[in-house]
């Protein structure tokens, strides 16, 4: 028995579609997980996940918003920017409809631009206002483009009731040069995406999506004692974002794909329990 619920991402958006969402949620519950998050996929898909969650007694922890258009909030045409705002607004509204409390969102996608602007901030503020109206929290996640996240989180100081931070432990290593991302936003952590990683492969420090592996905890280069200490300040669910799917021309995740879904989830749950025990010890030692 741990002090925090253990949750995990549905695997189908990450390249493993061997089970339907219904089958996977039920298998997660049977394995021991107490909650999950899903991608968006529209209102009907969320309603189906909600029905299964209620039947299984599972926490529907969050919905991950689409992020392919995140750059357009800042640098798209007026029409592209508004369409991107509308897309995430619909996702927020669907979260409210099915009573999912958190929508996780990226604030940027890409590796070239490093100049957030007032136009993008105004677009993200529209989402913050709508989230406050709906009673759904937005958790902005650390990805590439820390300048954009810093700007959005500074704006979000005025919307603390509706906006927080989602800490992706793997992204911290491969996109954020292993900076202490929760430390940049003290008191703002409301969600986690926990996974391991191997850091930035390029000797010169160039970051790329190919390094974003989402390995099982303890299979990479993560400082898990340090991660556990930092998680000790968080009292929400410990949510894992993992994948059995290797990135192009990489093979670190191939060993997971060779496991059956039952075997993989059993291993993921064992790793989750190991980390939860470390987090509990870190909290107890304070």
C-alpha cells in the first residue's frame, strides 16, 4: 500500500495497438494500476474510456491534448493559430463533459525557434480562461522549447486555480538538459509523466525527438533517488508514460514489444511499485 495511486498511459497512442482501450483499461486494473490517462480522439472515445473506468473503479487521471499544432499558437497564420486554439478548447470541453479533471498540453513543438511572443501568450490565455470556466485544470508539460514554457507558466501565475505543471521525467533528460524542471515552477506540480531515458545522444548537445524514449524506470540513465526525493513533495497520483515502440533507427524499446501486454504491464507495475516505495521513503525521511 502506497500513499499515492499508480496510473499509466494507454499504450495505443504510443505505437502498441494490440488491445482495445476497453481491454487495456481492464488489464491495467487487473495488473494493479489504479488509474490511467488517454489521448483525446474526440468525445465518443473519451466517453467509452469513462464508461470502462467507472465499471473497473479506475481513476481517469487526465487526457493528453493534441500537440502537433502547438507551434502555430506562436508562429502560425491567424487562421492556423485560431484553429489550434479551437482544437484544444474542444479537448478541454470534452474533458469537462466526461469529468476528467486535467488536460495535459504542450506549449511548443520544434527545435529551431526560441522566441515566444505576445501573440502566442494571448492564445494560451484563451485556454486558461476557458479552463477556469469549465473547472478543468491544464497541466503544461516540459518538452523542447523551455523559453515557451517559462513564458506560459509566468502568465499562468494569474490562473493558478486552473493551470499547473506536468513534470515529464524523461523529457527533462532529453529535452531540458537535466535541469530541475519542478524546481523552476515551485508549488505548481499537478501531474506527472514518469519514464526513464538515456539523455541527449548528440555530443554537441543538439536535442531531437529521437532521444525521447519513454523507457521503463530503471532501464535508462535516470537519477531515480533524486527523482524520488523530488516526487516526495507531490501528493497526487504517480502517472507513468511508457511505450513499447522504439524510435526510428533505435532499438531500446524492442525488448518491451517482444513481451505480451500482460507481461509488459506486469513489469511496468513492478517498476512503478519500486519507485513508489522510494518516494514514500523520501517523504518519510523529511
